[in-house]
C-alpha cells in the first residue's frame, strides 16, 4: 500500500462530520472546484494582506514533535463558514494547506517561523473577536487544541484541531475547515483529490468525497470512471433519505456520507484504488461503511476484472477462501463462514499491491461489526500457481 502523508486512520475522518450541525450552502448544491485545477494563490477573491515571513526553523525535537503530531501533513478545504456578514459559497473548497516542522502555507501565504506552541482553549477564546456561527453552525466541542505558529504580522497565527483530525483555520472573516488530503505521487504519477461536497436542508444531510483524479488530458477514461463510482455510492444514499422519517425531536439531526480512498498501487500502466464509504442516517445507532474498489488499466482505459487474473477461477477462489480463513483465525475473532465461501461475490473487494492481492471484507461479512472491516494481503508468491502471467497485472509479477 502507498503511504499517505496524512495524520490519523482513514476511518476516523468520517466522524469529523459530527462536530458541526447545519448546512451552509443552498439545498442540493454540489461543488467540484478542484477539477478546474485553480492555483491556490488565485482561489481567494481577496488580496492577502499577510507578508511572507522567513526564519530558521527550530529542530524537530521531542517536544515539538509531540506538538505537531496531530497537525503535520497536507490538508484540503471542504467547507467555509462565514463569521461576519454574508455567506460565501465554496470559494476555498479544494484549497490545500500544508503544515510541517518549518511552518505552514495556506491561501497563497507562507509562514516560516522557528517556534510552534500548542494549548487547549475554549471555543469562545478561539472565536475571540468574531461572532460565533449561528444556531445551525454550533460546535459540539467546547474546547480546542490550538496550534500557534508565532508568525509576526500573520493574523490569525493559529489553526485548531477541531475534532477527529478536522482543522479549523480563521482567515479574515471566515472559518475554513480542512480534512487530511489523500493525494499521492508515485512512480512519477500524481493523483490529486477532487472534492465533491454537497449540503442539503430537507432532508438534512452532508456529503463529502475525495475523488482520486489524475490531472493529465489522456486520463479522461480513468477520471470519468472514478467519478462514476462515487456517484453510484451517493445516489442510493440520497434516495434512501427521501423516505427517511424522523420524530420531531430529531428533526435537527444530520445524516452524512463521507468517501475517502487509499491508493494501493500506482504506475504509468496500472492504478488500484480502494474507496471507503461511510454513511450515517440520522437517528441510527451507529454509522455503516463498505468498500468500493477500482483496478484500472491506464493503457487500455478499462477496469480490470477478477476473472482476468487467474488461469482457473474456481481453484483460485478455493485457495483465497482457505488462505483468508487461516489468516483471520489468527486474529482470534468469531468468523461468519458464509462470507468466506469460495464464491465470486465474497471476493469483490480486491486490490493489487506491489507485493500481493489485498482482499477487503465489509462489516458483517466475515465477522461481527465490532471486528471492523478486516483485510488480508495474499502474497503473489502464494498465488504463483493460480495467476495468469498474461493478465493485466503481469507487469507487477515480472518485477
């Protein structure tokens, strides 16, 4: 699996939805701003009054590393809340912010300072000098862990870890909300997150998705496909909400869907993506989630099918069933045998990596909900007698 430059575990990101209530944008509004490939410095309609500050960064000692552990990385904006005046719709959505040991950059501004500090502040302190967002924009948390940069003439010189790795940054009269950016560069190929954001008031829901696009003209087939997969996940969620009845006392409860991804493999010929789709219907006991996978041949512009991989699908399924059962039993969890039977439907969620095939199981498929969504990496060395060397992933096997 390709390592992402982002803090925290993937499944924690979805819970960031729960820290805000309400809808900023007009009902049913959807934004795909990053598909326009707008440079960061041109996103804000206001000319930045903040100068570039330079300095010699302090060494990343143990204390500074502890301060930065929840902040360091690349972040992407998904929402903007006005603190004063009229609402501003989507002007920053898709903009990046980068935080590292030397400082941070956001909205075309670069801050380089030798010191960071961090402390817990109340929400009133964080919004000092600003009106709190209205009733529908109230925060559940009453205190935030605020990172201060110490940048002179850079106001506000802080970002806040709002909740579950979602960052709030006050820029002039607006609160910009960021989540970890899942973009990656591997083997000279760059995948960038195209943000899809939708808010609605009746029914009351929020949708956020990062779509892994490749910003090259010849990648139209791939880019269309990864967007279609996201749309296929969103539409049934919205349809279900049309008939979702809530008692009056839950009328202000919000439903949500969050879609993130891991890039399991990336080269000039092949890409393997694993989407995590998390959803919550207001009033339910807990969120649900499932996987959607894409294994794509960039040369032929076609999705790679499971039955293209093996010489004999039946024998391969028997082996995968036995291997995954053996590995799961080592985890000492109660198994549902039906979800491990050697049938094609039980192994729909597969990805190729550099070392093997990753098989992912949805909640309740092979184990109780508390066991999560286990995945098993099956090494190619174990699959050697079953794999077809002429298959689309033959280039990986030849390495």
